[in-house]
C-alpha cells in the first residue's frame, strides 16, 4: 500500500469515528429530550421544587364585649442551611451584630447541627430586622414568616388567658384549653428553589391555610382590671404572701373576673417552673373554714326542726366530743339563736345544731353544692378538692360543720355561694361567654336558701361591717383558717377570705376574695372584707346594677 492510500484510509477512519460520535450524541439527545424526558423532569422537580408549610393565623381571644385579650402579630425567623452557609469569622460577626447572639454561640449551634439542612438562628424577630439580615445576601441564610402571640392586658389576665410557646401552641390557661379551636390548620404551598435554596417561584397553593377561630370569654375586661388592681393593693396593705379574687355573674355562672397576685407578664419569657403560673383560684385547695357554716346551718334548716330564731346553748364556750375539745375563740356566747350563731361564727353553736341532724346529711348537701367535684369550668388543671365520707364520730362531724376535714378551691366556694344566691339553683361555671343562661339544678329548697340569705345579710350588718357597700344590701361570710404545716396547724400562719353577693334583694354578682398568710391582721372581717367591698362596689357600678338600699 502506497503512502496516498494509507493517508486516504486514515481520513475515512476519522470520518467514521466522527460519524459514530455524532450518532451517539444524537441518540443521547433523543434519549434525554424524548425517551427519558418525563423521568428527568420529575427528578429535576424533586430537587428544585418543595412543599413548604404556611402557618395559620391563631384565633383571637377577647372578653365578652370583644375587647382583645390575646392577639397574633406577624414576625420573622432566621434560619440557615449549615451545608451552604460559609461559617467564617466575618459572616458570623455580621450575623452576631444583627441578631444579638455571640459569635461562639452561633458557632456552637452550627457545629452541633452541621449534618442538617435547616437550623433556626433566631426566631420571632421584627420583619424590619429580617430585611436587614436578608439584605446581606449570605448563602444558606433564609427567612421564614411566623406569628407571635401578644397579650394587651399583660399580668392582669395572665393566669386565666395563659400563653403559647414559641411554636404558638397553648401552654397554660384558656390558650391550652382551647388550643385546637384557636390554632387553625396550616397551609401548604409548592415553590421552586434555586441552587442555594432561595425561593424563586411560587408554583401554586396545595392547601389554603385555615385561620383559627376567635374565642369570646365571659370576662369583662373593665371588672377584671379593677379587681386585679384592688387585689394588688390589698395584698400589699395586708403584707400577704398571695391573693386571689373571683367575680361571678350569679344569673349565668359566668366568670366576669378572676385574678391572682403575684402574677406574671406572658409577653416575656416565662419560666415553666414558676409558681406564678398557677391559677390559684382553680388549682389550689384549702380548708374552707367558717364559710362552710352557711351550708351546715342550711342543712339543719332542711331537716324541718329549726328556724333561724331557734335557740342553742353554747355555754361554757367549749364542747368536749370524743375526748377532744371544740372551742369558740371569741369566748362564751351563752344562749343564742341560729342567726347569731352565724353572725358570731360560733363553732360550738354550729356543731351542736349539726349533731342533731342525720350523720350523712351534711356531707350530702356539701356534695350537692359542688364540694369534692369539678365546677364544670373546663379550666386546665382544675382541682376537685376533697370531701371524704367517714363513719362519722361526733368530733369529725362537728369539725366538718365549721369547715375542717375537707378541702376546696376558691372557685368551688364561690360557686357554692352562688347556688345559695340563686335560691338554691346550682349552675356550672363558665369561662366562655354564653349565648343563654344554662338550665340549673335545684339542690337546696328555695325557702331555706332565702332564709340563709337573710342570715348572711345579718353577718355583714352586724359583724363584717367592712364588707358593706354603699346603697347596696350585701350578704356574705368571712373565713379564717390556720395553715396546716408539717407538725400540725401553725398558729402564726393563716388564710383569710370573704365571699358574698349583692344586691341582696336580687343578687347579680358574687365576689370571693382570699389572702394567703397576711401579716398585718388575719381575720377575714378585718383584712379581706374591705377588698371585697371595693371590688363589689366598682363591679356593680360598672354594670349599672340598680341600688337596693337607698335609706
């Protein structure tokens, strides 16, 4: 083969190779654009398209007149993909200056989450600050729109409303009780992202976000504010450890106000172990003491053997039962009628009357008016107290008659007295505004309930005079008990309370006030009755309740 022939053959071989390569490329082109097009598009979409969640707006909590008590405001959160973010000193220092977290803290957070694609750097910042962060155009740094709860009344309503955590989930109070009702359903949206994770296109809504429903509570924010601030003042004046107040609408069983001192600010970070989180009105129990005497004497009247004018001999001021002594701390009251037994809060008189009744009858009445069971309020963590059923000795029955040997929450005591105020009709307690008053259940004879209201009005007129309210007739009862300690009842620590209703001619409001361990006086008639009077008067006038004592 000569040189020309060899040269020609090489050109032919080269052209064949080029042709084959072209055919291979053409086949690959057809394969990618026609044969495998659907598969490749799916794979590309899987890497660039994402379904992201859009948070739903949490429903608003309002008072009964739609005054806002908990609202939701938009905020931004900054997050980072550690695999894309360049965590050098310059970038970390820049973020630290804007977000307020130290460089070592940011480093530690990124290092501990280096294998993840999503790490929060800072949550719930203002949209304005978020824009400043995003203006840096740092690879791997992104923003996410979220919502944060705000409580306009702050500490005034804290223990009733509660609060949400950083993920907007209810943690305490009505926020917890109605979490599903309030939270709504998050939406979902399909988006396309670029190589560094930024959203470059919105491809359509998969599911619209459904905002949560608004919740109208039974609270009246005007009465709530007045009650809270009068309680703060009363706790400080009595140098008490804590205090609680409840205002009930007697006609409906709705809670118009409920407050505790000390309180907390739910707009700030809350320590979940803090005792201030507890709504003492529904979670804490105590022995109701002399407030129980109203039901003990009602039980006596229900037997049909006595009237409010029936006499009892309390001489010599003490009584020995089963080897133990029941004593009147005010001294020997002598022969007194039943009304005076209540006015003087005579343990001996109450015990002697009670011991003439069937042993289980007092327990049954106390159970009927709500002791030892929940009030129906639905408040998270509510205690049902304790109402033990004994094989009654004279002494245990006597102590039950003046409020020892059982335990109750302030709300239970308030609701029991509201039952008396309604003429013996028991209703459940409601924290939610009711469209119509619920049907009640008669648990005390109407005649006996009316007699008890008259006797309780005598308590205010003749003993607890500091509970009186100008131009209104008031009925109610004081209570003072010693605190039970590790070695028995402590002579130096007391719980004092007053519970009452007005106007007596047509009861509308019931107020229960309790002070725990007051140090400047401890009798309920001295330290608690004045707080009751202030709150009751302001609440009645706020609601324009007509006076019934004009002389």
